[in-house]
C-alpha cells in the first residue's frame, strides 16, 4: 500500500482533489506551478492544471505521472498522485535511481470539476493531438450513427434504442465501440470530438513538457485512465508510435515478473479501439531528443456498453442545459460511477497496481 490511506488520497470533488494535491506537494517540500484555466468549475471554483516536480531540473531521466486527461477519470488519477506524494519510500526510490518525477494534476480540470469526460470545448483531449495543418482523419462509421447516439430526448425512445441495438447486432460490440470512441472531427457537438484546433489543455501541456523535458534524455510517462476492462484491473496500454523497439521496451519495463503483458491498440490486444490524435504525440514533438516510453494505465469500472450509454447521456445533457434538475443529477452520478468506483477495495487495487507500475518505470528509466 502507498503512503496515504486509500480513503484519504481520493476525493469527492475536483475542488477537494486539488486542495489535497496542493497540500501533499507542500508537505513533500515541492513547489507547484499552476496553469489557470479560463473557465470556472461546477461550484464557481478556480480551475488549474497543477504541476509539481520532484527532482533536479537537470536530471536526464524523467517520469511523468498525469491525471484527468478525460476529466471525470481524474477522481482515480488524482488519488494515485496524492498517495504517491505522501509515500516517502516511493519518493526515495526514485531519487536513489536518479529519476525526477513530474506530477501533472488535472490535465482537463474543467471536465474533472463538471464530472464530464470532455473539455470546455467539448473536445476529447486524447483525440486532440493532431497536425491541424493537414487533413484530419474521417470516421465514416461515426457519421452513420451520430443521429442515433444523441436523440432529441433522454431517456431515449424505444424506437431509438431499437435502431441502435440493430446497428450493434449488425457490426458487433467491438466495431460499435470503435465507431464511437475512435475519435471524429466532423461533429463539434458529438461524442469523442477531436477538435479542429488545439484545445486549452493541449497547449498548456505542451508548455509544461517543453519546460520540464528539454534536458531529459529519457522520458517515461504513466497516464491514469478509467472506464475500460474488468473492475479494478489496471490494463497497461502501450502509448506511443507503432514502433517495434518502443513497444518492446515498454513490455520489458511493465510486463515482466509474471505481470499482465503490456497491450497495444496496434495489434488488437487492448480493450481500447484503435485511436488517433493521442496525447503522447506531444512528448515526442516537444521533447524530440528524449527516448520516450509510455503507457496509459486503464482501470476497469463498469462494462463498456454501460460506459458508452452513460457518455451518450452526458453529451445529451450538454446539448440540453435546461434539463430537469433530477435528471441532471442522475446523469452526472451515472457518469461518475462509470469512471470511479467509490469503494475501499477498488481504491486499494488502483493504488497497489499504480505503485508497482511507477517503480517499474523508474527502474526502466535508470537501466540505460
């Protein structure tokens, strides 16, 4: 178990999570740099991407540990970061190996606060790292089902649900998941919208990486996610280019010792569909001299079709701000439950697996 008790590391709101992260960084003697978001939170609070670096500025080996790429998934990721900052043994291990650790708290603070997966621009941050000077990917399958995904009313009519189920029966669940989640740049009000320009979080993260990674010769990155796979299981999904050497290196770092092997969207071994515009592109582009090795740590919660259904509801709610308060509260609670399991057992599973992956990353970085 990590330094902080599970129930003390996790939070019930973004505001509480931010306070706990700032307090944990201060207790660890670390300075925090904050990138203030242009919008306010659900309760009118200030939003920020907060960054704490544990280690010297000129360290050549850097591990990035990030949370809330997908907003509401930050309830899990923030807990991991707060626990890690309070874990003296973990911090000493990283120092002894000459590895600096960069904690990036709340990549998407707006979604974190508003219990949504998207940014204030309705952008899926992990589909937004495209070269916008070039033609953007086209998701023809999403185009076909967009009208079905966001019906005029919620709950959807029996006719709407029947039509969507007919599509799923025709193509299968994996193809449906891919059609919805792959990312699309055609419907700004739609699901998994990758945007047509860099989001605020995209730009802010690139600044952070340039400032902290310019001296690094090796960068490791663990980005905490939730919502796919068996409950409590942390799938280690390779996050990088389809490069044989990089995949092999990630599997050496995180797949040894009898652990579940690192999966990949390129060979079909991951619970995730093939995606484009992923966030790891920023590290490769902003820190090009560094050898880069990364995973998304994906913790399971509820079955994937339930997750997609709850995301449909959240997108519908965004399009219908005058929805009844009781319906709004139910949708938001359902979204939170899709990305955060508020039990001690689940939290302990999260922390145990995260700590193991963090130690493995440090050992991998130090093995050059």
